[in-house]
C-alpha cells in the first residue's frame, strides 16, 4: 500500500512537505489536496487510504520532529480538504494520529496538531462529533499547556468545536457527562475556565438538557467558587446563577441529589461558597416541597451553624431558610424523620454560638408541639442534653430550655425528674444556684404554676440528706418567694393559710422543707400571718443557732419587711391590739440583732411608729416590749383563729430538724478536729523520721567528737 501511495504522490512533493521553507510546505500540501480531490472524484478511496497511511507512517509517527509537525499534520489536513464532503468515511484514519500529536513532547507538534484539527473540523463539521469526547479530553489538557502559542491555537480550535456542537443534532450529552464529571475536580485555573465555558455553552443549547445532569457537576462548580482567581469565581457564580434561575422555572428537578451537595458545601471555609450554598438551600426549601422531606435533617444541620456565621448576609439567609423550613408541616408517615431532626438539634445544643443553640431549642419546641408522641419516643436520647443546657451561660438559652422542659413536664414523672435534676445540679454547682437559681425557678413558676413548682421542690428537699445544702436551697427558694412578682398569687394564697384550706395545705407543704432554715420558717409564718407560731419559733432558737449565717439571713428579712410585699404586715401595726403576736415576733427579731447593725436600726425605727392606744396598760414608757407583754385580752380575742393547723406539732418538727442541724454541725467540727489532729501527728512523725538518722549518728560518735561538719 505504501508503494501505491508513492506512485500516487511524487517524491518531490513528499520531500517538500517537510521542508523548512513554509512556501514549499504550502505548495506540497496544495498538490496533495489536488491529488486527493482527483482520486475522490474518480472514487479511488483505496488509494486515498494508502496516501493517508503513508502520511501517518512516514510523517505523523516519524521520530523526526519536522516530519511530524510539518509533514504529517499538514498532509492529513490537506487530504481532508481534498476529500471535502467525502471526508467522513476516512476520519477513522485521519483523526486518531492528529489526537496523538496533542501529547507530543515538542510544543510545535502540538501547535500544528491544533491547526490541523481546526482545518479538518472546518471541513467535516458535525461528522466528527463521534470523536467529541476524545477531542474534548485533548482540548482540556491543551487549555493548560505550558506553551502560550499552543494555548492560543487550542482556544481557536475550542471555539470552532463549540460552534459545531451547538449546531449538531448528533451530540450525546449522556456520553459526555461522565467525562465532564471526572474533569470537574481539576484545580488548574485554565482547565477550570475551559470547563465552565463548555458548561455555559451546552446549557445555552435548547435541545441539550444540562439541568437534568446538574447533580453530576454541581459540586465541581461550587468548588470553583473558592478559586484564587477572581475571574474563575465570577464565571462559576454566573453559571450557578443561571442554573438556579432554570430550576425556579422548571417543573422537574432532582432536588434530593443536589441537596446533599449543598449541605456539604454550606460548611465550607470559604465565605462566598457558604453564601451561595445557603442561598440555593433557601430556594430549594421554597421550591422542593415533598422531594426534600427526607433531607430536612441534613438541611437543618447546614442551616443552624450558618445562623451564627460571621458574615451578616449568610446569617440573614440562614435565618430566613430556617423559618421557612420550620413552617413546613411534614408528615412522619411520608419520610419526615423526627429522630434525625432531634439528633441535629441535640448536636447544635453544644454549639459555641448562642444564636445556633437558641434556634436548636426553637426546633425542639416546634416538634414537641406538633409531634408530641413521636418526640417523647426519643426523649431518652435528648433529655439529659436538655437538662445540661440549663447550665448554659446564656440567659436566653436557659429560658428557652425551660420552656421545652415545661412542655415535656406535662407528664408528672417528667416533671419530678426535672425538679430532681435541678436540685441535684444546684447541689453540685452553688454558683449556678446563686447566679441562675432565681431566673430558673421564676420561669418554671410562670410556665408550670408557682404552687406546683414550689410543692415539688419542698417535697424533694424535705428528705434531702445534705442538710447544709437543704438549708441553702430553702433560703434561696424563700428569697424568690418573697421578692418575685411572678409569685404574687402564691403569696396571696399563703396569706389565707389560717382561714382557707388551700392556703393551709400549701403552708404545711412548704413548712416540711422550710424548717431546714429558721429564717425561712419565720418568713413563711409572716407571709401566712401565723404570728404566734413565728414568735414560738424565735423563742425556740438556741445559742448555737444564732450564728453569722443566721444574722445575714435576718438582715435580709428585716430589709424585705420594708418592701411592698409586706405592706399588709406594716399596716397591721396600726392596730397593735389586734396583732399582739406580730408585735411580739418583731420585737423578738429585734432582740436577736446586734444593736449597732443597720437592720436593728431599721426595725427599731419601724416599731417606734406603732401607735399604742390608751387601752394598753403601760408599765414603763421607756420599755415598749413590756407594753406588748401586757396587752389586754381584748386584743387576743380578735386574733384570727389558727386551730385548723396543728402548730404545736409543727413546732416540734421544726425543733427536731434544728437539732439534726446542730448535731450535723457538731459532727463537722469533730471531723475537722480529727483531721487536724491526724495532720499534726503525721507532721510530728515525719519530723522524727527526718531527725532520727542524725540522732543515731551522734550516738555512735566517740565521746567528745563533734558530728561531721562541726569543728
């Protein structure tokens, strides 16, 4: 066949085909073109194949660079031009060697390969679509070629190929997408520009459904948003914006596969990528409907962290998306995974950002209201994290946690668990009790009812084995009771303790644990207007009960007596004849206070304003307390009857509890003494051991000889 070709093409033409002079090469190519044209007209296709084979073997695959770049490639292009409309049947011979030349080490060979394929493509147009994937792959590599001239030639060829593809009806997008997907992860900026350019062009062709294959290369486009080149970022963003617009206008979109990509990209370290991802997610939530139900948890997992993003634009879109998602009422029977949503919420409760933790709790509230039964089925997994969240440094978070707990606590056993946990937490963290105790208790009272909450606290604290903590906790609850506006109704009920069965029951319920603290007990009696019992409690106090802690609590109570909460008590002082035991109680408190203290002066000043009437027999104008002791029995008969409550029994309970506290205090002191004695004994023993060796050494010395180191 080679011999046939040599007989067809003169030797001089073949020599000139690889000549250094351009004119000779050009003329040789024209002669080959003319020869092939004559052969094609005569139908001599076998001879044409022989000519092509000769050009390939002797030139295109020649070890000599000049033959490859000037002879073979120019010759193959000339053959194609000569064939014109009949070139398609010879493309199988012509195109592969040209494509192989794209990989040549010599940049000039690669340049002429681009030129040759450009000329071939101009002739055959759509007929070479069958080689598109191979040509695309070659162009992809050439777009990043190290030689600028090769890049320029490749760009010209690329534009021509794009024109051919857009006008062809034989292009197979299904065969092309796997190749595109494979190339999308390339990091080279020139290749990225090349790929985005092709995606944009193909998307512009009405007959090519690029949107249907978007999930295959969407991740690659998002990856380009963080490219160091501003131009590439702009091109990728423009392509994504166009696809998003198409999604809005298309009735058939595969939201699911793309949602997975968007969720992953929403966690990108690149700000622009996060913003674009969250913007897409926002549109998907609005448009996706039922398709996105199985992906709600993943989407929520992407949204919640973005709510606390440093970039305001991202925060705004994330919040809007979160609200849109929460507004959708999905059906668990249709794939809505409540457990997965709760798992995301549980994870985000540990977020370092307050805004994210708050939104996670809003989700807990929403799910609890809409799907209570399903929510409670997962309670074992999330109850402890919700309890731990009560120690959150943010007040806003704690208040929301309490709302969730209040909703859960509609079941009595959950309510008991909640209060028990709070007491245990306060026991382990006194700082939390001091700083957050009032906030937590007050909010619970609003959400669940003050009486219910206080009764439960009292019931649990009644049997608290740590007596010191029980006293501290009761004092804290008592202070909240006396100062919080939210507990106004509870105070009003306690005021009726002597005349109302509900008030009496509440008083006795609280008394069971309030007896851990003398001052809390006295305060409770003052609220309940059980003044006679308050006086008895004061009289029962022993020397060891009146310590610094007691006086601090007494100081607080005296100051509280001047607040609006005890306005009724101060008004009762206008009728001392009717409220003998109140006066005796207040004077009893006065006698316990150091005279130089501010509380003593406050209470004494208040008592001086009491208007003692003429019917009170005064024995000494200088001793108001003696006046109280001699009040006529008329005043006593006006005292509200308190026979409904067994106060002697309560006093005995109080005294027993205080005796337990005294014994506990003695045990503590004894333990400290024992520990101090043991420590002293250990110190003596160590001292003796340290000096025993020196003493034994001295005892072994001859008489009159000094120890070592002593002269």
